[in-house]
C-alpha cells in the first residue's frame, strides 16, 4: 500500500527513498500542447485524493490523505524527447508568513508522466539513482550536497539533457504511483 510523501512533495512513497530535487526548473513555462490534468484523481488503494486545477502557466495540485491536505504544488508540464514530465514546486501558500517564506527555497521535483483520459502514472526522478550514477561517473551534472540532500544545480537545459541521455535507464525513476480520474 502506498503512503503519503512528507508535504506531499509529490504524492506518495515509491521505490526511491526520496525524489530528486533541482534548484532550477525543468521548463520555463508549461507546454500548451500538454494534456489537461485538471480534475479529481484517486489513488488505486483509495487512500488519497488529488485535486488538480488549471492555473495560469500550468496546474496547481492539492493532495488529501486521511483528511489532511498537502500542498499546494505548482505543476508545469512539458516534453523532453517526446516523453511527458512535470516540474513540481511549492505554490504560494497563503498560510505561510513572510518570515517563513524568506527562509524557504522553492526547489523543483521532476517526475515522468504516463497519461490517458482516466489514468495518470507518476514516476519521480529517484535521488538514490542520481547519487549512484554520479558516484560511478555515469552522470556528469552540476550538483551540491547539503547535509545528506543532493540538489541538482544545473540549468533547465542541463536537466533536460540529463533526461534525454539517462531517462530510460533502469532505476532512474521510482515505482509508478497510479491515479484514476474520478467522475469519468
């Protein structure tokens, strides 16, 4: 059974320990030709509901598990080499104060998407894979290690190149979290 990720930084736990963070966005803006994810989605085990609404330049996601809301996250969708990805970053939270916002860094999480009208599979870029690939010299990308957290610091173009060159490697992405659209 899948459980909620802390913050809902994406949605649920996967085969990765955590999803990989990046300092820069994967995309500068959402791709207008990307599919609309707007609607209500439910996890396969019915443990969580995800509400996605269209906003200017993308989508906003709120996940709800056991009556507790996580998010919101701003999502930008785009394609790299024909594969659909999202770039998720914390959205402006009205409940957060100016002092707290001054100490937050809006890092980005990258996930590969498989989409149909009634199904959405989300596979986060796996930080364990990234760390191993860097240590083995298979991955040459800008990064910084803060405590035990590796943050990719490359530009949007460098992140896209990473996905083009390594996106099909086994283990690069965590297990798929599958959501079903409610109401279709």
